[in-house]
C-alpha cells in the first residue's frame, strides 16, 4: 500500500507489519521515480511496476531490503560501496553473516533457503553526502554504519524527513548480528540522526514515526545499554558464548525458526562482547568471558 506523506514522498507499507522477511520502503514519485528498499512484498511490486521507476536505492545489503530489486528489470540499483558486495556475491553475504566463522554452515544454508536469497546486481555506488535531485524533491545519502558497515540513511531537508532504514526504532532494539556490525558505530549513527532533528522518521520496520521522534530514538538507543547491564551482570564468572546466548538477552524467547534465531542471538552477543572488550570491561580466557569492570 502506498501512503502519501508529503508531495511526491510516499510510504510503501509492507505486509505483516513489516515483520522479517518484509520491510517498508519509500517511493519518491517525482520526475525521477525512486524506490528506497524493495522488501515490501508482491502486492506493492505489482502496484509499483505500473509506474516508470527510474532508480532503486538499497539502504544496506540485507535480504529484506533488496528482495525485489530484480523485479524491476533495467532499473539501476544503488548501494554503498561497503555493502554492495553482499548483494552481488553469496560469498560476501555468507562471510558477513558469519556462518562459516561460527562453524554454522548448515544454519547459513537454512537461512538462505528461508529468505530465498539470490545474488543481484548493483549498478552504482553511493558516496557519503551524495545529493539526489528527483525533480521537486531532493535528498542526501547519510552513512549510518553499525547495523551493517555500509548502512545508509536518507535525509530530505526541505521536508525534514529522515528515512532511517534499519535504525528502525522497533521495540526489539538495535540489531547488530553481522561480523561487519559494530555497536559503537550504531550508537554514533543514532546520535547523528538525532543531530538532524527530523520532524518525521520513516523506518523499515516501525514505519512512520511522527510523534516525538527524538524521544523514540533515545529509547531505542537505551536498549543497547540495558542489554549491556544484563551482560555484565551475567558475566560475574567466566561464561562461554553459548552460555551467554542461552540467556536470550537480545531476542528473548526464540520464535520459530528457533535454531536460526538462536544463531543470531549468539552473533549479536558476540558483537556486543567486542565492544565490552574494547572498553576493557570484560576479559576473555580460553573462549570464555568475565566482567572486570
């Protein structure tokens, strides 16, 4: 469903409340018709295919943001140079998800089958601060790493709208379950978005946020620190990564497919442990971790 926001800017509402493997998108229905992210489902694809789409931009490489890129043949696709390899290449995709790193190739196989992921071309690469003029609308590409190393947000200065992609303001909180994710960068990216003081945020899973977006960004950021407190408390003695993951600090009770979600619990915990090690708040010994703060 296309929901008008202002002028040519339209919200592409995904099915199932944009639960994975769907995500909301954005249409700039201007002279140069532009879609940002294509995980919006088949019904939206049919509606959008009636328009003469000129350009697709992926906020990052994840499958729920590029799923229907190839459903618009001949339309050039943009992505960041950091994340483009994860769209073009299954080798990069698997490596960044860490399936082999964590000795979980079988989980990788199941996950790729579950999301029906396929390689897709990226024709052009974004640059930091790149300005797009689509007619009466202009927007700027803003690097916001953390969720992935090449995640971008898009700022519409005239309308004071920020499309934040997977800085999504969902109750779950920030997701950083790739080997290329970084918790400190995620924190910095949230702060960067706050500095623009957007009057309205459009996120990939929460959707339209037009009531007190600053407070919602702050609450979203707080989820990182809440997890951190629970991690440090649990690490009063040496614990393995598997033991920490079983506490379900990130995901809570694991929904189906439970084995895949347990894998991503481990991956998110691992990335958060990297931050704690860098801060000097924990130590590692023989693949076990303990708080020393």
